[in-house]
């Protein structure tokens, strides 16, 4: 079973399940999950081969969707589902193959297509980090800067470095993630459709969801709508957290508005 973190208490709406992207963890979503939990329970997870969840020998989207289904079954059987990047693909796979488990779907900066940008260079950098006598994140950042120039990328990756372990270790199954990279950046063929309300939320400066992807998206998700977070890139929830949170909250609130409009008059 995946490691889960719960915020808030169960309410009238189903739980909101948040699924992180590649090299991420539930802790990346701590502030957003707390702020979205005022009227419902919010569940964040460490995906397999990430964080403190079990390590598995495969990392397919069918497997990731099955992991999420097990979590949902433990929390009432239906959720509103939010996934970013790799987590967005896992969320889409779950919605397409087990639609009764998903009421509303939010896909953050990813499309149901295969990409060509392998992330194995980051795995090589993490594997090559000298962990000898390493005790501070500042020193880890200094050492990692020799192979990763961008400070934001280093800060993100270093959230998965366990400095309390003896010796320090990555809370990522780097060997399996490297071996399964083609599956992670790919997309398996899925013939079904998800008919529920769906939001594709993208960063203005990101190229992950392009206009040419829209036809494929709407074929699989006929109720899809598209929104853009201005000034944000691929990590839109980290770069523009309040704007991201507001867009998610507004989309989820639409359900209450729709139900009120459909309710019979007294």
C-alpha cells in the first residue's frame, strides 16, 4: 500500500487525492493540500518507487493506476483526482480504466501522449552525488551543482535525499526509474473514455501540453476544459501556488454550483 498523508476531515464532497510527479513525493504538496482541506479530506501519496512507499520492480501506468485504486478503495471508493506530470498520467489512466472511482479529474501540465525528453540525466546526477560525510542540504546542493545547473531543479530533487539515514540515501528507486524511463515518458494505448468533468491546467511557459495535443485529449476526455497559469512553467504548483490552488478550488466548486442548479425547487 502506498504511503498516504491525510489533511482535513471527511465532508460532503469525496476526498481530493493528489498525485505527485516524477522524483516528487507527498511532501511537495503539503501547503496546497492543507489549504484545500477546509471543507473536505485531502489525501496525498508517495507513489511506488518514491518517498516511503514500497519499491517495485516495474513502473508502468497500469501499475500506478492500480496503486491509486487501492488507496481510493480504502477511502470510500470515489475521489476527486489531481495529478501532476507523471502523476497526471497515472490519474488519467485510472480515470480511463476505473471511471467510477473518479468524480472530477484535474491534470496538471501533462498530456496523454508519449514524450521524448528522458529524465535519466537527472538520475545519473543523483546517483553520482558524493554522499561521503554529507550532513547538510546546503553542502548537498553545492556538490550537486557540479552536474545540475538550475538551483530550482536541485532544490526539488534534494527534497528526496534522506540525510538522517546512515549513510545518507535517496528516497527514490533510481535503478527502476531509469530502467522504466521509456514507460514513464511514454503513454500506453487506451481505448476507453472518461466522461466526467476534467480540467487540464497548464503553465504558460511550459511546452508539455501543446495545441496539437488537444484533439487527443478531447477524444479521451470529452468534457475537458483548458486553463493556463500565467508566468508558470512545468512545476506550476510550486511556481504559482496560490494561482494554482485557486484554479483547482474553482473547478471543484463548480460541482456544488451544478448540483444546486439541478436541485428541484421546494
